[in-house]
C-alpha cells in the first residue's frame, strides 16, 4: 500500500572540518586538572618535604620530660602524703578497723582545705582507692600509719615505744 521511504543518512561532516567543543567544558577540564595537580603537590610537600615538628619540651631544655606530666605526678604524690589523706582514711576505715583519735589530723585537714581545695579532693579520692584494698589482716598496718600521721600532725616526732607506732607483726 504505502511505500516506506528508506532513511537516508545525514550528510556527514567533511573529515577535514574540526569538531565543535564547548568553551565551558574545556575551561572546566583545565581547572579540574590544575586542582588535582595542586592538591597532589601540597600533599607531597606535607608528607615528604615538610620539616618534622619540634616538641616544646626540647626547646625549653627539659631533657625530653614533659613538665605537665611531672606536675601531675607531684600533685598525686602530694595528695597521698597529706594530712587530709590520712584523716580521710581514718574516717573511711572507722567501721572496719576501729576508730582512732585524729583531732590533730582534722585540724591539719581543715587548714589544707582552706589553702588548696584540689589537694583535699584528690586526697579523698586517693583514700577511697586505698581503702578498697584494705583487708582485715591489714587493718593494723593502716591504723599504725594513721597514728604516725596523727603524731606528725601534732608536731611530735616518732611515737613512744609500745604505742601504735611500732611495726605490727606481719605473721612471719
């Protein structure tokens, strides 16, 4: 009935004619290439060519020891040797090991609280940690330690012979 026309190919562009390129696409490819090259160059500089960072400890001549760590150790040691620490131990262990007279430790602890509240807090925390390790067998040692601290807080030297200041028998 009806004849279909054969599709004819579109006239081909001559092989000598250049392809049309969009200027926007060309500019985008150029910028993207430069960005990749720039990022790679910066990455190589940062990882391979940059000088190693210097530590502030070596600059100040501390011999490689960080002063902040040393200061933290000093604060922990001060907390475990304070009058507040021994007073806190006596209060925490009162029910398990028995009560001691610790009036001088109480006064010294109050004086420390006025001077350094952080030391008092750290002392109570250290006393709580230490009290967790005390057994019935080690109560005598703890009481002797608290008694020595009480005598020291009163301003005295070593306790008199025969008192709580003697080294308790270790059972050996």
